[in-house]
C-alpha cells in the first residue's frame, strides 16, 4: 500500500498546538513532521513531539482496561470495566452523596472535548471538582484582575516591536515556535532582552541577559516603575487616563529608591534604568514566562509587569503588549459542554493531597482522574500518592501506565495524540486546529467521548452526552460559524484564525474590566521582600521544563538518577561533576548526580520537572504544596534544598 499523508493537530500541553503531517503506510506512522503551510508550525516540530511515534512504540501502552483483583491490575473487557465503574459510582453516590466522588481533569491534553468528562460528572452530581490551576493560575488571575482577560496581541505583531523583554521565559524549550518570530523581530530591528535567574539557550539567544535573584522579579519591576517616574515626559496622559490607580501605583514604586529596588532584585541599578529606558522607547513587548508566577507572590509579579506595560502605553500599541497567555477557550460556545452547576465540594489542585486526605462528612471515596498524572506533577507528591492510595475507588483514564495509574483500581485506556479526534486551540497563538486520527487506536481502545457515553448510559444520564464527535465539535464552533468558521471550513483549511481575536488586543485603550480601565497594582505584601541569605546549603530549587520531556513523558531517555545542576561554588566541598549527591528539602529527599555549570547563579539548583515518582526522580517529592497569592496556582519555585555528599 502506498504511503498516505494525513493531517492533525498536536493536543499536548504546549502553547504551540502544532499542525501535524504524518506519512502513514500499512496503518503505521513512518514519519511525523510539522505542517509546512501552518502559519505558526512552519514545517517543524519540537524534539518531544517529533519523536512521539517512537516514544509510543517503546513505551508499554494500556490497550485494554485493567481492573484491580487480588491486589493486582489484570486485563478485563471494556464492558466489564464500565459495568464495575458504574456500579461503584452509583453505590457511592447512593451511600455518601456526590460530594464523595471527586472528578480531577488536568491539562495533559488540550482537546476541548476532554471537558466531556466534566459534563458527565456535573450531570451525575454535580460531584466534587478541583479549583485552581497549577500551570497558569496566578498569571491568568493577575491579568484578569488587571485587564479583565488574559489574552495577547497576535503573535506576528512582535515583528513591530522595538524592544522585546523576554521575562522568565525559555522559548527554546517551552514555546519553540516563538523563536522564528523573535528572529524576525530582531531582523526588523528589535532588541531582545532576557530577564531570568537561570542561564539557558534562550538567554544566550538574547542580545542581553540580566540575572535577578530568584524571586527578585517583583522588586525589579517595581524598581523599573520608580525609574520611569524619574524621567521627564515618561507618560502620555491618554495612556494614564486608561488606567485606574496610578497614584497608588506611584506611591508603591517610590517606597524605595531605584538603587534599593535594584539591591533587592539582585541586579545593578543600571539594569533597572536600562529596562525603564526600553519601555519608554517603545513599542516594547513584554513576554511573561510561566515559571515566575509559580511563586507565592507570583500574581503580584505578573501584576507589576502588567502595570509597566500599561503606564508606558505599550499595552495599547502594535509591537507592545504584555503577553502571558492566549485565551484559547475564547470564541467557542462555553456552555456547549458544561453548564457551571455549583459543585458540593472543591479540592484545591495545588493542595490536592492534603485536601483529599482531610475531606470528611463525607470523605472522598472515589476519584476519577483524566488527562493528568498528579502523583508526578503536583507538589507535595508523597501526600498526593498517599491520598490516591487511601481512596476507596480510583479510576485513571490514560493511554499509559503512569505512576498515578499504577495506584488505580481501574485503568481505562484512551487514544494518544496520534489517534485522537478533537478540537484544539492554542495558548501561544490565535489559531484553531482539528485533531484527527492519524492512525487507528489499538483494538479495544475507545475514543474518550465514546467511552464516556457508554458510561453515561450505565449511569442513567446517557441523553446528556449523546451525539457524534462531529456534532459536539459543531456545537463548540457555533459562535465562530456565524463568522464562516464551521467544521467544514476548518477541515478544508486545516487551521483557521479565530474570528474574534484582535490583532492588537487593546488598541482602543479599553480593557475588559467593568470600568474599561487597567486596574494597576497598588500594594504588595512586604514579606515578599524579606531578605534571603545565599548559603551553600540553601539553594533555590528550579524544576524546569526540558527539551526531552513533556511533563512526565520522556521522549528521550529518562534519567535513572535525578541530575542537579549548580554553579561550581555551590557544590558540596570536595565534589565534582558527575559525583553522587543527596538533594534534601523539608518535604523529602532524593538521590541525584551533580552537574556543574559556571553560567548559573550560585544560589540555585536546577532539576528537570516531572520525572518518575516510582523511579525516584520526581522533583515534586522535594517541593511542598503551597498556593500562590492569586488564582490558586502552585508555588513550585518556593523551595530551598541542600546538597550533601552521598
């Protein structure tokens, strides 16, 4: 049989939502690359996704349901698995009420139809659900408070920038299709400035790199505000008229001198002034990374950056903006899948372990986990594992036998991104694509919509989930269909720009807050600036994304021992590169192997995020469960560790 080219869209938790082009022969993918005519993908894929077919072939798949019998997970038919699931869920609801059933869905897949699980448990109860967002909770909440929405100018608008401040972001790892746009912006004359405590490929790519102390971004941003106030004619009255709270913001940024803010930030005062000059010499875009909002004061950091963009007028200009997120769900029918019925109980995602264990009257007796691997990916991993192990009935929906799935009573297999059928919108640009099966899933693996529909029939709520996948896609697309973007048009073009997306988000100087004005940050908790000693045995832990891994899925070879990278001065006495160490934190400890990098600050330790809990390489064993100041995000980066000889 001749090879056939097939198209799809990547649904992984990544801002790029790439267009995929697969060469398929005899039901097997022979090659996978990016769609060359996709306006963002441009024909190339990241390391992780380009090697995904190999990853799937080399990783044991769950190809039929697994049910725990006699303490072991054993294969059963789908009919038996769904019968057991329905029987247990109905019994627990009857005995303890829907508050005893906790539905947890994370972002392992960005397919919009994954919310069909939300619909099922909303209709079955409503049951307990999660609140908060471990990925972007603080940043989104901050921008919604300031602007009424967390969205961005069109990606291509960066080409109109004079300066681009890449603040706490490594696009080479976590947003690789931003890199060509940055190169084009530079070719058009833009200066690229990286602001990041960590040295990495993205900072080497920039024209300048400033390394504030870990967590020093808030002091740095407030210092830049103080430097702006020193300038004559720094502000346009029309821009200030679009802001609410300028006097409070001014008082906040002048509570310290520029020099004092610089000292708190851990940078020379000249860096603060230089950043102020660049914002005044706009258009200047701020690209806000996701890492720094994963601190206890992460919301305040993003709000401080929002304010800098607004008071300088860059927020309202082409080539400017303060981009943290693209509102990927915006433009779809928000009520097509869920109605927003009030749940009887919520579990805070960043504090999931302790919340589940503390739940009483009734306790959490059942958990349904989909699109996530919380044992590896949530902070306080040991308590998360304990909570799952102590829950009476746990169902995990996943194509792989993850650390979470190994603790389940029932594992239900679903397709991988290569076999999925869904709609995908990005949080790194304004385009929408369709996920189409490049190959058929293994025999016995159901599309998740079909799986949920069969379960719904057994639960007596089948009517609420009835309909084909295409019919559900059409419902989601209904608002766009009014602008000519329906499913037929999407299939014809493979990728479409959202009709309602604004090329320059706030070009009319009106934001989406109730009064139409930017709500400027006017106060912060002074404990944010408490001095932290830089000690050999007190390093700030950065659990960062890596090129080889998508969360806990490693497309490259997963490390058998956790590598920990530090400056040579931070290494335990007498130890060198490649030596074994113990990484010790208040929450736990892990064995590691030392890696030395003189480009790093001497107060940081770098490890890859995710890892394997059962392999002993999960960074979240070290990281305590703490919430951010806004949005119930997870404060992953507020963790100190000590390295000891092992």
